[in-house]
C-alpha cells in the first residue's frame, strides 16, 4: 500500500493510525487500537499485544514490558533460550501492529512514521529506526511525540470548524504535556503557518511505571508487616503487584478510594500470600507528589527556554495515559487555567499526528508543515584558548530547527600537527565530563603551520541522526563519520584525500595569517597570566624576537617560532596545573 502509516511506539501501549480523506483514523488493532507494548513467549510462540500482556501477568520471566526504556542501550533481553536486543523486541511490536492493521486495511503495510519522545537522544532515535528496519519496514520519518500531538490537535480544530479557514497569524502557542508509561515530555510550540517547536524538554525515565512502583512498595510493606514475607526481589510477585498497582492507580482516577484484595500472590519458597488494603486518592497523590513536581519543573524549564510566561500559552494539550490522573490535570490548571485545556484523546493523538505527518510526506492534502528542533546541543571538544583545558563548544545548539547543518572553523594548535581528535558530544554543559560522548574520529593532517584552519560541519537530519565532516582547509584532507548509537564509536570512518579545490579553495596566505595571530595571541594571554617574573620575561623576549623576525621576514622564522611555541606549551601546562 502506498499510504504512510503513523505509529506511536509507546512504553506501555502502542497505536497505529492512517490518514483517510484528510483525517486520521486509528486502526482498531486488539479491539480498540490501544495495543500493549508487551511481548511474551508461549512455548515456541512469541505473542505480542493484549494476549502477551495477559500472559505477562502470570509469566513475567517469559515476557518483556517497557522495552522503550532500554532503546539505545546494549542490554540483552532473555526470552526462553534466546537473547534479544531492545530493537528486536520493538521490531516485534512494530511488525505485529502492521500485520494486524494490514489485515483490517486489506493490504501490506510498508511505509511508516514512528514517534519518539522529543527528549530521545540520537542513540535512542537510531535504535528506533533500526527496530523499524528489523521489522522489515521503511521508516520515512522519526517525529517527536508532542509535535505529532499538536499536529493532530491542529487538524482536528480545522475539521471541527467545518474546514473554515484557520487564522494562522494569531494561532498562538501550545504547550504539550505528555506523561506516558515510561517517559515524560513537555514542549512549547508555535502554531502558525508552520508548527514550530520552540522548546522541548523532559525526562526519559519518568512515567506511570514510577507511580505504580510507589504503590507496589506500599503493598509490599503491608505484606512484610503482616506476614513477615519479603517480596523485594521476587520477580513473579513484583510482576503480579505491578499489575495490581496499575489497576489501583487507574481506579483512583475515577474513584476516591480503591480496594486491593489479592490472594495467591507468589512468594519465595513456593509459598503464596494475600493482601487486603485500601488506598485513597489523597494517599496516592501524597505518595507521588515528588514525581508530579518533577514534571512541573520541566514545564517551567520549557517555558523559560521558549521565553514565554503562562499567560502567553493559548492551549495546553495533555497527552499520555497518565494525564487522566486528576491531580495532574489540576496542577496544570493551576498554572495555565482550565479554559486553555481542550479535550484531546490522550491515547490516540500522537499516532494520529504521526499519520498526518505520513500524509504530508506522501503528498496528501494537509495544510501543516512540520518544523522540528534538535533536543540537545551537539558540540565538539576543543582546547580552550583561555586556560588550555578541554571544553565542549556548540556546533548545533539545542532547539535549532531541523534539518540543520552548521559549520565552524577551528585552528590547529602546533606547527606540523599530525592529527586532530574530533570528539562529538551531546549535552548542555561546556564540561565534556557532564555531557555524553556520542562519537569520535580523527583527522590526519597534512604538514602545515599552527592554527591551520579545520572546518567541522555537523548535519542533523529529520530523524535526528548526526553526520560529521571535518576538513583541513586548503590541504585536501577530510574525514567523515556517522554515529552509531549502540556503540559510541564511529561505524564508518573514511579518511580521504580529495582533489584540491573540490571542497575549498587553496588559501594558504589566510591560513598563515591566522596561524601567526593565534601564536601571538596565545603568547600574550600567557604573559598576562604568568606570575613568575623570570618566566614572564623569557616568554616576552621570545615573543618580541618572533614579532621582529616576522617584520624583517627573517630566514630563520620557523626556528624562532618553534622556540616560542615550546615556551608556550611549557608555561601553558604549568598554568593549567595551577588552575
Ligand atoms: P501511554 O504510555 O501514553 O500509553 O500511558 C500509559 C500509562 O498511563 C500507564 O502508566 C497507565 O497506567 C497510565 N494510565 C492509563 N489510563 C490511566 C488512568 N485512567 N488513570 C491514570 N493512569 C492511567
């Protein structure tokens, strides 16, 4: 089939939708379209979806839930005798969704758009792409979940006004608060002629599962107090109680009180135990207040990043099953007011938005154009001019609209430098230790003066994948890497000599001028810093000799420069140590 399907590959549930006659439709896989993201092994057979979720309660050791939390890691998941990658498990869920939807739709599904939390790293995005590939699908685009939700909301708004023209000039700002089973995202979008993501932030390890765990802990404490049975590390009991806790939490969204009456809970030593207790909504809210607080901190951060105050937000969209919890609605209402919260289906809007994005790609009649942003700053590790320490300098700042290509020019540090180390970091700090190293390579250099220009270009594509190209300008040396998410080493490194002038014009005079400038600048910075008078004088004299040699076009300029450079290195090291 030519259509592109939209898939919300959720931590707890997944969903598949498609655009028909300009409107998104959820395909009722597993009855209502909300498919548990669970895989379970039954003898030889791998089950997916609702049947797997039912089986998982009784056979947790032969089942996998919440695999989304492991995407981008190298963790292995055991099912029976076989080990699986997180990508394999996600691929099974994707395959199941497409097979079942294909049966309903009457044809094979091949092309898909898959959503991910806006805060997913490159590794997690690449793992999601890989899962699609392993499912035999063509992944046309990876889209941020809040962006998809906003796209759906915008489309619904058009439909509900009988396709009356939308006054896009004053369409305003939308905040999407998405709390699912395992991840939390908040984004601020500008709903103009194009939908622009102004800020997005979140927490990939915060979701409904954390709320459930608080209830499980409370139940286990009760069992310990009553029967002195410790269920802490007993997997079958934990799986059973996780299900009980989730039911309790959901009941408390509708009712003020929920009763837990469980018998035959598996316990160590082939024993079983029972529990009977009551939870009030108030109790649950108290037990999980800090989790809700964490989401509110992210909301404030997103507002700060978008440079907006709450009164400037026209609509707040609540997405993800957890937003059915009344306390979440009331906390958000306290900030933005109830009038600004339209009712959108928290379970289906992301997949429906992905279907709209699929429609846009395949050229169907949709008005919106999607603009997305980089969720993290992508930087390069460089030697600081100031104090000679290694620091991250941004190439593509966070929240840059994608696809984006940005280049920056750097200089080599010493005369005839042999290589340049290129370490690509993701994160907001200037300190490399506080960021994540996502890829590295080396550029082998042709012999050149110090401060020879090195151009480093990053491209960030619509799927959030990073490509780096670095080139020694004027010397035809180039290296490229693609970054492998599952192994933080380059997957392909390709150092190539290219024809002179193919990329950049030969520009040695400019390189030479920059090199001289760099050396004198470094010397001057150090002279100002050094306290030891003798060392200060030695360096000042060497600099004066260098400047005179430059002026007189002295034949031994290289020797004088080498002398100055070794003094600079010596003093720089000492100075860095003292710092
Ligand atoms: P999602 O990842 O968006 O499918 O959201 C799944 C999460 O929402 C799970 O933690 C569910 O337990 C939770 N959830 C679903 N419905 C409700 C409800 N009515 N009240 C509270 N939490 C809910």
